[in-house]
């Protein structure tokens, strides 16, 4: 089985863009499952919304590390779409 890869820009609150390669066979349901199975409890309660062009991650966590961890958890599963990280850090 061959897979096609695409570059996916990752946008953070500061609107930085990073290109990565992803497998387009995966979707937002996979991203939700990955967050739900995380050992970090805060990530299990984040919301993942999808459209044809992007996946948006929203909610709140207690540290910037957990915000980045959530983004990096769903990044490989974005299926060629842009990932918008709107997770708020609340101490």
C-alpha cells in the first residue's frame, strides 16, 4: 500500500508556520482518538474541529508544554490540512 504525503502548515497563536509531511489517509477522528488516549488528562478534554482545509484544536491546559504536546499529538494525523492551535494556557 503506497501513501501520499503532503506538507501541512502548523499555525500557533503567534501565527508561526511550520511545514511537515502527513499521511492523507488519516482524519480528525484519529486525532480525537490520539488525544483521548493521552496519558496527560488535560489533553483528553480538548476539542478538535475539522474542515476540508484545517483542523482546529481548542480548549485550555495548564502549561505551554501541554499546549505544544496537544499540537504535536495531532500534527501527524492532520491529513494534509492546516492545524490551528487555539488552546489557551490557564495557570
